[in-house]
């Protein structure tokens, strides 16, 4: 399961692709949260960050925890500064119109594993 | 007109500015293709032109040859003596101080200091009118070039490569500057990744640095974040100028926060900041005084630290 699969199955639009293979990196788990501290604590390497908070700090947080990408739910408008930060940090950015809960269900159904043990 | 122009003497100016004013020819700064009147035109025509184009000094020229300049002062005298219908030739200033386009900008700045004029006509190598130079032209050019220089220097600072893992850097945090907030932690993380530090360790460092950095942005009136990296350890020192923590025990309690709804709407203020830092750090020190400020020190060992927590 990688970001390209997520994009096709939800569906989601791909705003920033990141590096060449950014969309192809395997997703190691999913963290759905709008709180930076929660993300910092619970996110594992290579997780997909699902959030309804369209802020630059979410991109930074994702970068700091080594997430594979950020998926913004509810079709939230993305400020240009957020998109350009994602680009400069090579952080893949996707957006879906689905609400957060439905997004998580769809991700699970599509085969996205929950986070590894202990999360 | 020249009042307020800074002292651009070589001794007191930064090198890049000195280089700029000595190496830039007036040609690159002046307004080229100047509007001019002919000698036989009336002062009324000159006045119309000056009003219409919002210019305060109008060259009098024919086929490129400069004969004089009509200034606001000339115009006032003509209006007072009711001679607006007379030709320009009779009222213009004819002893005109000029500059040449190949001269360096430093020469022009010296001229503005020496003469009480707001503008100088600029001649080309064949002594033909090539442009007009005003203080505004100089200001606009200098500001534009300084902006470019500063931007270049800033990007050099950001991407300054370091040969080894050892690294020291101080970042400044400003209250509620969510745009810049996080940049310091990102830079630290990048440095550690570039030097192949283990991912679990990087993550612990990133958590501590980011929580401390955002604490300063969210809660303090401003402060500094210092990183000190050696092969053995990463030291993070966060010092702010206040307001200080009222109750240290509460501050260390998970879930306790003093953040308002706005901060929470940005995804901060979960009351996990300091506890998170303490959890990932091998050494943790917190000191705070109301009205003075807060100092937090966190150390993550790269050699023999705790392996859990992240």
C-alpha cells in the first residue's frame, strides 16, 4: 500500500508528489490527528498522517516524525504557503473530500495497516 | 534635497554596499529617455508638462544637446512675474551641473552632497542627454540590490554545509510567529539525517526540539533555541524572556495547558509539550521564574541513551 494506491482508492487528489519515488513509498501505518503533540508522540516512521488541519505546522510535524505523506480531509482549502512548504520539504500532500472518520474507514478497507504494536 | 542621505563613506559602510556604489555605473540607475522641452517652447508648456508628468526638473534639450533645465524654482519666479508665455530659453537655469553615465554611483552620491539640486541631467560619452538621475532613483536601486544581497546571504546561512556531525547554532523564536516556528527543528533534523544519525534518535531529538520551539512561539514573548551537537550527544537549550511558568508541577502534568482556543485551533496547546520533551530526553532540566523567563535544557545521547520513548 502506497500513496498512489490511496490516491486511486479513496479517491484523493495529489497536490504535491514529493520526490520521484515519494508516492511509491510503502505506508507503514496511519495516524489520524489534529494535534501536533499527539502526532509527535504516536506517529511511527513511514506513517501516513491524516488530518483536518490544513496548516504549515502539520507539514513540519509530518516531516519531523518521518511520515510518508499528509492526507488532508474534508476537502479543506490549502493555503499556498502550506503547499510550497510541502514542496520544499519534499513531503507528499494529498487531499480528499471525505470526512476524517470515513477516510480512516476507507483506508482500513483498502488495506492500510494500523500502526505497529504499541501505538 | 540631499538631506537624509546616509553617510556612505567607505570606512563606515559594509563592504557589499561600498562595492555596489563604486561598481555601479550611473547608467544603470538613472531614468533614461528623459522628457525634455525645446528652447523656443513657452514656460506655460513646460509647466503643463511638469504637472502632467509629475516631474520637478525638466531638461531643455534639442537633438540630444542639453541647453539648460527648468526647475520648480524657475517656474515660481516666472509665475510671480507673470511671464509664463515667454520662451523657456529666457527663464531656464543654463549653468547646469551634469553627470556622465559611465561615472560610478559613488560620484553621483558625492554630487548630491555637494550641490543643492534634487536631480542631475546625465550625459553620454558624446555629451548628449541620456537620462536624469534623482535621489529616488538611487534609493530604489540601492534598496533593490540590498534586498537581493540580503536574500543571497540568508540562503547561504540556511544551506551552510558543515563537514562533520558537530554543529552549533542559535535560532530566534518570536511570539505567535507560526510561519517561522518549526524551522529550527527542521534544520536540526536535516543536519542529523545528513550525517546518518539513526532514525529513532533523530525522532527523539525532533520531538524535543519541536516541542520546545513551539512552546516559545505559543507561550513566550520570544526567546532563543540553541543546538549543540557532538558525536556523543545533542544538547537543546531553550531560553525565553518571559512570562515564566506560574506552576511548574501543573506545567509538567500531561493535559494541563494555558493555551487559548485560537492556539488550540492551530493544533497546539494539548498540554503535552514539556512532558513530551522530558519523556524523550536523557537529561532534562527546567527552570522558570515569573516575569523573568523559562529555561529548558534537554540532552539526547547519541551513544548510550535510552532507546525507548519515541
